[in-house]
């Protein structure tokens, strides 16, 4: 089993969460009044987006590895159902659209591959979360 540490840095920036990984930056959050902003992602959308991105990448990688050359496009729509107490996403549905010249067997194999993405595995099997206190204070 390989083990690699991945890392994102999140900081509050102008009332929004600025998420940085490598050279990529994404903005999430709500406005100062607590209302949704049209140009940012909500945290739950980020989880669903990660699941969708992982699914597309897994299907593409599987097709390449297995020599399925007829696949021309992969799209997913991910729907999540939210619940309260505690606030969480309780269900996710992935609608997978495969385009191209694919046999019935190719489509079955690609759908099966879609179910093996890292984010899907993490969400369905659970993840251990530890919260540690930083040793450095934020300067005022």
C-alpha cells in the first residue's frame, strides 16, 4: 500500500475561504451577511465537485489503461442531499454520461470503474479526522 501525504491550505481572506494547493487557488464561502455568493463554492459543493472530478478522472484513466479508444467524452452530475443535526451530506448520486462509440461491455466496465475513485472510496468507507492545534499564533 502506497502512502502519500496531500495538503491544502485554507485561510480566511476578505471573509471568504481561500483554498490553496500547489499553485491552484479556489475561493469558497459566504458573504459578510451569511448569504451565498454566486462566485464562490459552498463547502458541500466542493465535496461533490471532488467526487465528480475524481469519477471523471478514474473513468478516463481506466479507458486509457484498458484501450477503450471509443470514449470521446465523460460527464458527471453529482447531486447531494443535505441533512441537519448534525449538518452533513447524507446521500450523493452520480449521474454518469459516457459519449462515444462504446460497446455495451465497455459501458458496463466504465461504470464499474467509476465506482472505484479515491474520493468515492473515502466517503463510502469513512475517514479518520484529527484536529490538532497549531503551534503558531496568528499575528494581529
